[in-house]
C-alpha cells in the first residue's frame, strides 16, 4: 500500500517537474539558437563591412549603418547569452540535481567530489540509484566535455564508464548494448581475460581494467 502511495505521489509530481524542465530546455535551446544566429549575422555584417570597397559617399554612409547594425547585433548577442545563463542557472527550476553538471539536455555526475572510489559494479549501482547509468560516450564533443572535467581533477587519472566485455571476452559493449565502435572509432587497450571493465583516461583512450579495482566514475542521465 505504501509503495502505491509513493508511486501516486511521484506521478502527480512528475508532470509539473517535466513541464518545468521541458520549458526551460526549450527556452535554453531557442535562446542558444537565436544567440548563434545573431552572432553569425553579426559576423556576416562585419565581413561585408570590411570587405566593402569604400568608393564614395554612399558606401561610407552604408558602412556606418552596417557598423551600427553590427553593434546592435553584438548587444543582442550579449543579452541573449545572459538570458541563456539565467535560464540554465535558475535554482527554482534546476535542469540537474545539485552536484550534477548539465550539458545538452543531459546531467552528468563526476564522483571526483565524493573522495570515494568504487568497483565498477558498485559504480553502476550508484548511477542506477540516481536514475542514471555509467556514462555511454556518444560523440567527440561529449568526449571533449568529459576530458575537460577530468583535466580539472588531475588526481583522478581515470574514470569508470559504461563499457564492459564481461559477457563475452573481447566483445566490448556500451551500457546501451551497442558495440564499442558504434558511436566512435574507439578501441579498448590492454584487453585480457581478467580485465573486463573499461576505464577512460586522458586523450580519450580506453583501457581494460579489473572490474574489482576501485576508482572514480561518471554517471549520465537525461535532464
Ligand atoms: C560487486 O562485485 C563484488 C564482487 O565482485 C560483490 O561482492 C558485490 O556484491 C557486487 N556489488 C554489487 C552492488 O553488485
Ligand atoms: C528516481 O526516480 C524515481 C521515480 O521517478 C524518484 O521517485 C526518485 O526520487 C528518483 N531518485 C533520484 C535520486 O533522483
């Protein structure tokens, strides 16, 4: 009975939370798109301005006009960036829980703040308890993001990610069931029978490690 009540609560809460986060995600996306468009327009205007041959009075007048428009664009760009920042940082409607980092509709948790190391399976369990999974890295931009965070914590040279060949030796699968090569041309180095869990190191390299080793980890979930 108690379980059912809790589920009821969760359900009645969910739509509001989801709406809030979706609206903000949308606003953030629109703001980002606008901001990019305006920046591109500004750059184009700038190019036109500097490439324009200054032959006569008319072209000088339009050059001034262009400069004005460019400055307006830059101002709008700054304002939109501030708006975007405000939206993503708004504590009343957080995109991610405290201690998680937001990037492109996903939340990431880096355990480096916990001063605690775990086995691979315990890291999986931690992420699961936080409605997330050990990170599956899907493109080079995401890889760069994770590497950037790692560089800020040089005392942790590697992170557990959601990649293992525990089921079939030598067949490395991401947590979503896809092959290690599915998203990016990656390979796991040092593979051996007793090293079935992959850790991520500098330069985006992956190493096979004993799943029993203790280390920091990175979880990922939708925001
Ligand atoms: C992780 O694996 C160890 C041994 O390999 C086991 O003792 C432990 O119960 C496992 N923990 C979880 C959370 O699965
Ligand atoms: C995980 O999701 C469930 C159901 O949506 C929710 O009740 C629970 O609070 C969430 N846990 C965390 C740590 O976010």
